[in-house]
């Protein structure tokens, strides 16, 4: 054992993961799924604003969104990024999320507060400012379900996600759907977080969770309740396999070199087989174009 081994968080993580699976199997009542808005309006608006500004910074050509059909995968309760796409003159936004739609007056208020930021193009078009709190059906469609279960009814010009791909168990299934959903020549943008999650996130050093061998990692971090622990090159390979050309890989947060050098001998084999600089990437944006 070394200073990078954190057994207590591992045991706690495993316990709650298996307890959740047990309750689901036997139909026991579960705690409600926590959403960002539940942590308070200031917290929610701060996170939604950060998401919008990060996406806005990395959209390759914003003029291409004029009249575009857009899709967002796994948005949780952040409607601000979809509203931003409408503010950039997208024609329609498809929202894909496995959780049920749960709109409240707080969601409308948060959209209004985000739109007050002069650095953003948001115009509060997603939810009407007055009347019932609902998505404007002329501008947005909500699709509840897992990605692989959804039928592609309208190909999109621009597909994006924010901090979703690190949780995807079946990368090939995910990008196979993207291949069907995106028009030839269309753009896909994904930002994701490859550092530790849950009890293994900051302030704990961000790669400590990667010391567990694969068999132990799979015991601690239960499927569909975890960040999968993949590396940047695995995403590139799957995108290219399913008809996309990766045009840009933009690291936006990288682990400190001294920390990486110190932890390197303790990382699991799959990490040490890779280039050290690639393993150090924690937050990254991928921009890919659909071939054809």
C-alpha cells in the first residue's frame, strides 16, 4: 500500500453502489436523484454559466448553427446550453436524457439569470418567459431514454455533450448512435472529465483512482454508477471506427507533471502502457466531423 491508495473511499463507494443495485433489484424505495438545481440557485447558475461558456469557446464555427438542427445528450437539468444554441440561431434542439423531464419555475428563473450574462448569447427562448413552465415545442423536443434505445427521426447538424462520455459503458454503441444521428459533414463536440469522480474527485489528487487494477476497479465502481476510467485515445479510436474524423483534441485541464511522475509506477497497467502526457489529461474537448 502507498499514499495513493485510498481504501476507505473505495469501500464506501462500493457499499453504496451495491446497496443501490440491491434496492433496485428488489424494488425498494430509493432516494430521489439529486439535480444541480437542488443545491441552490447560485450554485446552479454558476455551473450552467460555466457549461455555456466552455461550449461557446470551443464551437468551431458558430455561424454554422444558423438554422441548424442540434442535439444535446445527457444534459441533466441544465437547459441553459440548449437555450444558448437557440440564441446562436439554431432552428431546433433535441434534448436526450434518461431522467424524466421535471421543469419548475426555478428552471425558468435560472435560464433568465444565465441570459443576463452579457458574454452569452442566451435569449430565454427554450422556456417561454410567461405562462406554463414548459419547453417551447416549436424550438425543442425532449427524448427520455437511454441513447441506444432512441430512434433517429431527424438527422442533426450539431451534436454535443458536457461531462457525459466518461460515464458511458459502451463507447461503440454510443458512437454508433452518433453515426446514425449526425448528418454527413455534421459536427460533434464533447467535453468530458477523465479525473476521479464521487469520493475520488478533488480535493483528492485526480488520478489516484487509476491505481486500482482493472478487476478491483470493476468491483468497486459498479457499471452504470461510475466514471468508467477510460483514456483519451480510446475515445478517438471509437469515434474513427464509427465514421468520424477527429479534427481537434483540446486539453483544458492537465495533471501536474511532478504528481504524474510520482504516481506513475503505481498506476494500473492499462495506464502505464500509454503515453504519460495522454494519461495526464483530465478535462478535454473533442471536435469531430461526420464523414461522407
